[in-house]
C-alpha cells in the first residue's frame, strides 16, 4: 500500500474554450489557474487552453474586465466557459516573470505613464500562469503603484510618453489602434490598463506586438462623449489584416535555444559540364508545421528552419495510382517559372501505392517517449499523449506496442502488448509525467533492443520517438546520434521522429536521426496535426512500401543551358551513389506523394543567374551533339523493397513540351506557389519577384483537391508575411 501511495500518477488533461458572454467571441490571454496551486496556463489566440488536473480540482478563470469564474472539474473533459463583463473596480495582482506584487485598487484616471521598457522576462509557468503580464488598476489617487518593478515612472504629458525603443501595440476595449490615438484621447476615460511583454503579446496579437502590448479598458461613456470616442477609435483602428501581417525581415524575438542545421540553397549548374543531378527523396514535412507555428505566433521564421521540399511535400497532390507491380507512379510536368518568367520549372511527382487496411502487414511498434523535465509544457508531453492515443486506436489484434521512456535513465514501462489490449496501453500512456534530465542515447538503444526482441518477419517494425530533441545526457552530439542510428537501422527497424514544443526545440537533432535511421520526421504543433499525421495519414506515415528511393536526372544540354534543384539541399547525393546500394536514401509510405521542382534556364536564354563557361582553345566542352531533340531529361529511380537489400530501377523521360502557366495543372501551380513562398522566407538571392500578392494569386489558382483545408490554410499563412 505504501509503495502504491508513492507512485507518481499523472493527472487528466482538460481542454476548453473561453468565450465572452456579450458577443460569443473567443478570449485570448485568459488566465486558467488550478486553485490553491501555482499551476496555470493562458488561452491561445482562439481562446483555447489545455491543462493537466485531477477530477475534483477547481479551475479559477480570470481576465481583465471580466468576472472571475470557478469550475469544479468532473467527468467532462472538454469545457466551454462563458465570461461576463465586470463593471466594478478591478483589484488585480501584478505578475512578472520572477514573482508577484500586489497592485493597489484604482478607479480614477491615469494622468500619464512613461514605460522605460516592457518586461522581457521569460515566463515560468511554475511561478505563475500570467508571467510576462503586468496588470494595473488606477489607485484612489488616479495613479498606479509606484513600486512596480518594471521601472514605471510618470509624466504629466498623458499616456503618449511610452518609450520602448520601438512602439508597443495599443489595444483599447479590444480594438488594436495606432499609437497616435494616445495623444488624442482624454486620460480620464481610462478605467484600467495591462502591459504584456513581447513574447506573450506576439502569441496573442501577432507580429505587430513585437514590442509588447498595452491593453486599455475605458469607462462606460454616454451621449456625445461616447460617439466622439467611438469615431476616434475607428480613425486609428488597425485592420485585422495589418494586425496579422509582418515584414519578412522584421526582427521578432525567437528563442535562441532552438537549433537548426545550416545550409546554403542550391545554385544553378551548367548542364553541359554537369548533366547529372542525384538526390534522395524526402517525405518529411516537419519544416512546414514548424514554419506554421512561427507564423501563427507572429514570429520571424529562422532561415535554416525553412526546408522547401518539406513545405511542398506537406500537401497532397492528385497523382495517379501506380500500375502493375510498381510501388509508385511517376509524373512529370513542364511549365513556366513564376518568379523568373524567362525560366521554366520541371515538376517530378511520385505517388506510393495505396494499401488497404487488410493488406497492411502486422506492426511491431515501440513508443520511445521523452519524459524529461523539458517536456512538461502543455504543447509537449500532454499533447504527445493525446496524439499517441490516436495511433493506439488504429491498432489491430495482430499489431503490438511496447513503451520505453527516458529521462535520467531509460526504462521499459510496457512490454510488447497486443493491439487488442488498448486499455492497458492507454493506461500506461496516462501515467506518464515529465521529470529529470534527458538520457536520449540510452533510450534509443533500449527502444531498438525492444523492437529487435519482438521483431516480426515481413512485418512493419518501427521505433516511434517523441521528443523535443533536447538530449543532454549520454551520447548527445549530432555526430554520436547519427552513428548510433546508422548502426541500428541495419536491424531492419524503421524510425519515426515526432518533434514537440517551442523555445528549446532541437530540429537539427531530429532531422539527423530521421535522415540516418530509415525514417520520417514530423513536427506536431497542434492536436489537429497529430490527428493528420497519426490518424488520417497513418498508412503513409507508418507503412513503408519502398526504401532507399533515389532519383537521378540527366538533363539534355541541347535544350537545357542550366538547372537547379529547389530544396533537397540536405538530401543531395554524389552521382556515383545512385547505383551504390550501400548508400542510404529516403523511404516512401503507402499512398504518400513526393514532389521535386527543378528551375531550368533553357538553351539560348540569357539570365543574370548563370554565366556560361568561356570557350577554350583546346577543349570544346560546350559543344553538344545528340539526336534527342525532343527529350528534356531522362529520370531514373532506384528503390528497394522494405525488406530487401538489392535495388530495382525505373526510368521516365520528360519531354520538351512546356505548357503556359495558365494551362498548367492545379498541382503544378500550388506546388510552385509553396516553393516560391519558401524561397521568400529564406531570403533567396535567386528570386527577383517576392511579392506576396503574386504568390497568393498563384496559390489560389492551384486551390483544388483540398478536402482537409490545408491548402486554404497555407494561403492565410502566406498572407501574414509582407
């Protein structure tokens, strides 16, 4: 009994949305606190939250200008909470990143505030759910508490004297306004105000809040005053579009603990001197969902976080099913290059054979779960557990699941268990709690050993690693991990990496692991993304139909002066590696589509991005003679069966038949628009036209076959970057 009492059991996860009772609109930035504890979260831009708690605990929901609500948690785990406006004086706690200070009650006016800096102290959820927020009511004398620690001082010049080395965003009664309004409005109208630091403000209000936000609530006005003030707010209102857009070069804070592998974009190659281009396919799409996270937070996307091939391959394309025994179909299309009108684009698309559920082999899955302290955030372990429940519910009786966890040490929590016993598997997941350091190397070794011990001949043997990538105990360098994974992949066990979180997210490590371990890699930024990758995309994510897939293109120099591969910088191979079966390459899943784009400078076209080689006296390297006047390129594909060691080869010829962009397929237009946007985010020097409106126009023309709405979502994201 004593041992049982000491056992650490994780609480349930409760989710919900907080809505204003007055208009039914979601409320961002609402504090959700477990009463009697220092644990809490804030709602996101859509008013949503997720918090771990026990049945019977009490949630206290509070927001500036609204009545505080308390809810006792029960069996219902998805909550809808209405907040009513509070017309009484507010008595609030001033909260900063390292502690709390009691603010004094205030119902008078603010004669003036000069803020030397908005606090940039990082939030610590264990200290307070509102860290980064500073809330004021005016005191009985009309002034805020002078002892507030963010260096507030006062001047008689009104609210306009705010100096943050860059303007904060002003929100007046829920409306974003330009700062000039502060000098125009009557100070006595102010009832209360709140200061939000840059990181939290960006999450709530987008890129315009890069210097933080000052949220002002005014008193109820009537008559002429009400009419005049409403007109003033409308005059200085910031439109919703402007609020959610930012310049691509704007320096919005990004946590420098995140890491990405640096690379330079591919340059143009001389087709006469270097006619061959060789690379491995890449089915990962982590880069796109990570970019989505940055843009949704209003943050500038780090250059090296942008891998264009992963952006393109996030989306589904309408390629036909393969015929006969071929594991994938091959599709080519040749049209105009939208960002360089004198150039062309060659699109190469693969579509993996779709397997029906009854055709799928038995699976031997080992969940390798990071439960170190860095995984405690709501968008890490709690979200991970929700996602893996989706996968567990896909399991059949012939499938098996084991669970290995690692923090200070590695441990097998659940031995290999039949997919029929979902209750036991889910109960084990529910018990997970984040604590300790990160012995990632030990966890990987134990997970592979567990997979090998339960290996299914002819089956789908796979380790599923879920982590933020923050390995800091044992083998942790990218080189050490790469060597370890390369050795383990010889066992025939595949690897899937699921990346979680923000702030200390180690994309570089997870990309290295997936690329080295016969694997794929996804970044899970939301519950919906977990459902997409592990639910609706289960077959393509988890069942490999062809491994070590390589592509080699031979360009015809009679028709192609120069070419460059868009993206795939980290997947390029030496030409001689194409026929070397010992060289690893990417895996293709059931029903998966893979797309690659080549930008081509046709023969005879003058371009500032390519300089032909000089004519030589003794060598005529640029003189080309052949009879293939209609063939643009020959494309060769090599692949192995999932349990094979010898490659098979397929060949496709791309004809020199360019169609105008107006007649190109919707797939061509949309993939080109995504690549164009990625090149813009990376600040490519090879793209003369980076106008967002041109990218959006092309993307909208390609907006077909979008049942799940992801292409429409892309258009909204691209519209946020000027």
